[in-house]
């Protein structure tokens, strides 16, 4: 069974209600997971697990690989971050690894501390739409 | 005092399910204060019992090589008290497992010996992290400090102590 955009958006909102205890009205497309919805780092793993379960079907189990949805350990690499800002190499790698993320608001400043703001409700839906179509 | 909030593992299905029990006795000191005239098993220690059951199950999935840390209690509901003389049964199930960690669900049951029946009194959703695989890139000690010597006796009953011994030898 394939999921259309509406089913994906409804599923993501249910996942965020369960994982973060937020109301459906709060989970607007542009809401950031950490800033607006109060997610902490461990919630990202919980969200990943809940999305896998929600979008698995008996004939097509859904598994998200580590680092596929959120960046993994990139930011500890000295070639990726200098003085708290993402380097050109880091920016390029991040874009390559996370094609579902819109970096347009982040790219001008590149302060690593602000990176979490790129993860929005919409970015989760975009990721799922792309990934579930494979 | 050993920080063990389950008494024995009753059954174990690798990668899927673990069942453990805790007998609640009036001889246990914490019940003298919780509460002086009305001893009740603290819910917080039942969370710990469930987390130990589920945590051992998660650890066993990778032969105790991962350091399994309780990361998040998604939910924990209890709708009845447990008092001395009763027994608690924790059933933990693996929901998802990968390199970064695992999510589990659980059922908490109570045995009242005067009735002789198990009764479901709660549920849990607990997420565990494999901290060596965590996202922050921190380094932790080599030895597996999570699954220490205390757990060995507990795991012997279901044959898991050998896996723990092998893991501790690296």
C-alpha cells in the first residue's frame, strides 16, 4: 500500500502527538521540532521508531537507516565545523546526506547551534514522501 | 542494597519478549516509609522494574555488547496499587531495534494471592539508547558498566549469563 501526501501528513502529526505530547494544531508544517515543539535529542530516535512503525505495511516493512533522517556525528568532525559554523565541506555533505531538508534559511549564517531549526514538520513529511516512494 | 527491582526472569524469547517478576515483601525497608501506616509499592520503583526487564531484553539482542541506557519513558500508566504480599509481573516486548537504540512496550500485572489471578494494572512505552552509538559523539568507558555482576544471577535462569560473561571479556 502506498501512502499519499495527506496520509503522510496525518501520520506525522499522530507521531508527534504521541512522541512529544503536542496538539495537532501546534504541529503546523513550518513548526520546528526543537524550537516550536520542544523536542530533545532523544525524541528524534523516538520519532524515527514511531514513523517506521506507522508507515510499515505487512508486505513492505519501513526502516530508516541511521543518519538518513537526522545528521549523525558529522558535527564532531573538524573539517565540518570551524568556530561553531559549518564549513563549505560540511554544508555540501549535509545537503547530500539530507536532501529532504530546506537549508535556505540556515545557509547564510551556518551557526551549528541553529541547525536544529531546519528540522520542521514539513521536512519530516518531505522525507517520508521521498523515501516511501522508493 | 542491590539496585535490583526484579527477582527473577520467568521467560525469554530472544529479540522479542522477556517476562520478569518482583515479589513485594513487608521486610523491604522502603515500604516502611512509603507509607508508615499504609505500605504501597512506589510507582517509581515499578518504572525501574519495567525498565530493568526491558533493558535486559534490549541488551540481550546484541549479546550485551551495547551499553543500554534508559533514554525516554514515552508513557507509563498504573491504575492500581501493589501492596506487600502481592507479586508484580513485567512483560517487555521489543517494538523497534537498530544501531542507535530500541523502543519497547510493556505490561504490568499484579498477582493477589487471595484471589490467585493475574490482573493487568498498567502499561509502558520505554525507549533505550545504545550510548556508544549516540549522536553526540561522546566517548564512554570501555567496560560495559550497565550490565554488571548483579545481573548475572538473574540471567542464569534463562541461560543469558554466558552471553554476558562473553561480552565482559570483550
